[in-house]
C-alpha cells in the first residue's frame, strides 16, 4: 500500500479512519451523542464489577454508556476551566477561611472564565454535525 501525498487523513479525534488500498482514506464520523451500550446480541450492556464470592465479573444494575464526542468535549472544557481557575483558587479559599476580600480584577477574571465555559458548553450541546463541533475552541479563551 502507498500513501497519496495529496490525501489528507481525517482527524482521528472525530472520525473512524480507514486507509484504503489506493492510498486514500475513508473517515466515518464518530457519534456526537451518548448512547447506551449493547452486547453482541443487541441486549443492554451493564457495568461489571468483580464479585469476590464467585471470583468472576458480574453485571450491576447500572447501564453502560458509550460517551459521544459532545460529552468528551464538555469534559475537556471543564478540565481546561478547572486548570485555569486553579491558579486563583487560593483567593477563594482565603475568602472562605479568613474573610479576606478577593481582588476585583481576580473576581472579574474568574467570572469571565466561568462565563466562557458556560457559553462553550452551550455551543457544544447545540451542534448537530462533527464539522460544527470541530470549529469550537476548547481552550479557555479569556
């Protein structure tokens, strides 16, 4: 097999990619929405736990969920937001423990970060195509 130099490989984060014999690629979009998992027979799949008594894995009553791209992107936004806010969390802790005011610029900055996260999560929730999702910036844009 050869790789065509003019062929751009679809992004593995958004597509299931297959290399074709002619050097081209086929990209099938990944699921946007969460969906309940099923087994090979199409029956509901459940979260499994190890049962010490039987020394085997057994089903729980909790359904197994395959996370879609939207959930994964929202988790990334939450992570990025938490990492950004962590730099100024000590101001909030100081306020809670010793009632020392948070500087206005810090409070404004934190509010902007939270507003960005809220708006970005709403944008992710609203998308209907992988292309729309790819256009959303997941980094904190403050």
